């Protein structure tokens, strides 16, 4: 599965969600390892980029819809989904974060106030129901030893 955002014209960047600046995307290039390189308008020097290197990136989905895209999910689509153990059917938490990594994407599941990371791969996450906003995971594999 991939977390993909296509058709972006601009992106929001800031040290926190309440302090964002808007940048137009001049060009982008996606690499096979999942990395995405962005050239943003107004950031024309290494110094300008460095001052923003730890800032978060945010996007508005606008009219772009991932519906019917199969195994491609938006980060904003996954956030807030309820997480269930595929074997017992019990709710174990909620998705609170997503991390894109070169080897595989990870979802962060809030389990009783602790974030549990789960690789977003078919054997561990066999089913995602967009309409019901439910994610099913192999909790016996990814969850803590004592639940």
C-alpha cells in the first residue's frame, strides 16, 4: 500500500498546525524508495530550506478524491479511523499518525494513550474499510504483549 497525494499545486508548511505558510509547488519528483522531492516557490537557497527543515508539511485535499483508488490512501483519510483486531473483532484504538519510510509506511495507533506503530502491509493490515472508516490489524502480532 502507498500513501500518495497527487495533483498538489500548493502545500502548507510550518512549525505547528496553527502557524502555517503556503508555498506553491514548482516541481516535484517521486523516487522509487518512496521519497518525494519538492521544489517550492520562494525557497531558492539552501539557507531558506534549512530554516524550515524540521517544519511539518500539510496539504488540502480540495476536490481530489481517493475513492476507488484501491490500495492507495491519503494520510488524512487514514487519520482517525477506528482500528480493530482482525481475529477477535474488538476495537483496539484509533489511527493518530502516519509515517512514510523508505522500506514501508507505518500507521500510529493510539492504544490506551500509547502510540503503537504498525507497518502498513497486507499481512498485518489485511482490510481497510473506507466507508465505515475501519482498519483491521493482526493485533496479536503488532499489539503489546499484555493488552
